[in-house]
């Protein structure tokens, strides 16, 4: 989407008023009424259509704006579908269960908070879902902390930090795919570029968690041990199950396009699945690719971890992406985003101020709307042209979207993640927030790098 698509020109003040009204209604709908983001987004689209018609804009032009916005996300839609198939195939091949087992094997009573952070980070990367990781193994760690008479707030901070590190760096994560898609950056280039800010945040966090951890503690960890035993009994743990991950890693490092990389890894997992599952027909194969892998062990925590994936699981994200991008197309067509960008044109030639404004926008939308997807989509669409004009590679933008967007949501008490995590961990957001070191450090480090120019890539950079 480009600014020259606008069919009318409005003032920056008018654009600000319209934007605040839209954000206010969306925010009230999501936070106050508990609506899923799709409905208020559709409401905003209808409001923009009415505004356009009042401004004498032809309905054909408005429809073209929506179509152009949605069209820009079609590449991501395909990636989302391939990610869904990859997750379900990795479940069937034992790849994700094997990683879970390896991570749980590291659990002990010594350096409890540091281990909780590291284990949930590994599992978060393995399954690509912060909320699933926190709601299952995270809840187990918090319960263990209570049994050890340790701080449940610190335990919650550790598992949330680890879960969101995993979510942020996993190629299976919907937010990671969304950030790379929104600004049209290759998925694996985006992940590699995030490592510059994410690894320092991880290292500092694990040191802090080690410092506040007890030197040793004793507990039986019965729930964690039961999950490990169940995985072994299901024959889902084996060294061969690492093969699909190895295929993914080798092809990603070789810079093979994302769709081909995901396809090759999925195919290798499907070839391996019959040997792991014992009986796995072609019909089973087709069904899990669409509906996802279903676990029926009877253990709620394990079934929640393993029942994942499939094209169907991505429909929520895909529909939200298309609606939000359609709204973005209207915002451009009606001259609203161009007017807002005109208002900050002084920032577009200065990387430090531009990165600061991007981070502030992503954080602000998280607090205003309580929705991490929209913090990525709206901020990414608003600042893409500014980064191009500033001569900055767009992977700088996608990194800031995650550093100041994805990981901030669990720190907002009324956000989707904040409400969910408080419920499943039984720890108020305000209590675990000071201990969510990784989530707190990520925006700080991305701002420091933006101000100093470290790891900031120019548009011609590789």
C-alpha cells in the first residue's frame, strides 16, 4: 500500500480525530464488551465506508482500497496455512513431543526460576504458542513454586518470559509470521534479525532469574514427571523425530524460500509419522493437515500441549489479518494514514526517533486495545513507508513490532494475554509484571539499539 493511493486529502488534525475515534470504539469493544477483534474491526470498516461516502468517494474506490489492503496479505495467508500443517505433522512425527521431553528432563529444584524460564523458552519455540506453554507447563511451575514456598509471582514472571521468548523466536508462531508478513520481510530473515535484540534480553533475563532463585529446593514435580512418562508410553520420543527440525534448520540457513522450507519439513515429518505412530494411514495424514493433531491421553495438561496445528487452527489469524489489512487499505485510500504520516514527516529521516515512535505506537496500541495482533498490524502498516523513506531495511521495523508489540501484551492487565494468564496462573498481572524480565527488557534493548545504531540495517544492507 502506498500513499499515492489516496483519493482524497485531509488534514493531519482530522486524521488524528478519526483514528482516535476508531481506536476508542475498537478498544471499548475488545476490553469493555469482551468482543473478539474481528467484530469491532468490521464495525470500523463500516464506519470508514460511511465516512468515505460522505466525502463523495465512489463505492468502487472504497472497495478497491479494501481489496488492495487484503491483497497485500495473501502471501502471509499461504505461510499461515503451511505453518498450520507443519505443526500438526511435527506432532504426528514426535518432533514437538521430543523437544518437550528434552526440556522437561532439565527440570530440578536447583535454580528453580532460571530453569522454569529456560524450559518454557524451549517449549515455546517448539510449539510456537506462548499461551499454551504458560497455561500448561507454566501452571505446573507456578504450582511447584507454591509447594516450595517460593514466590509465585516470580515463577509466573519466569514462565511468561520464557513462553514469550519462545513465541517470539519460533517459526511456528502466528505473531512471528504476522510481523514478517505485515512488512513483507522473509520469515527467517526476520527471526535472525530479532536475535540481535532477543539473545541479549534472554541472557540478562536468565542471569536475573538465577540470582533470585534459591540455590536448591526439593519437590517431587509429580505432574512434570507424569507428562514425561506419558510421552514415553505413547512412543512419541525418539532421536529420529529430530529429522524434520533438522530439515527446517538446514533449509532456513541456506535461505531457501519459506514456503519450500516449510513444505520440505512437513513432508519429512509425514514420512516419519507412520514409523512413530505405528498405524498412520493416508487418510490420517490428510485429516491432521487440515484439522490438526488430536491427543486423547486423558491427561489434560498433555492433551492441551499436543492437540495443535492444522490449516483450521490458522483461520482465526487469517481472517483477522485480512480484515485488519482491508481496514488499512481504507485508511490509505481515504488519506487518513498519509495524513498521519505527514504529521510525523520530521521523524522519517532519523532512525532513532523513527524506531522510538514505532515502539511507542506498538506499546500504545497494546494498552489502548489490549490486542497484540493489532499492535503489529496497525503499527506495521502505519510505518512501512516511513522506514522506506528513511532508507532503513524493513526487517528493522518487523523487529521493533515484536520487541515492543508481541511481548508487551502480557504486561497489560486488561489485554487478551494479561487476562488469560492471570486466570490460568492465578497470579495478578501487577504482581508478575516486575518479574517478567524478558518482556520488560525487549523494548528497552530495541530502543537502545535504535538510538545507538547498533544492528540497524540500511535498505541496501543484507
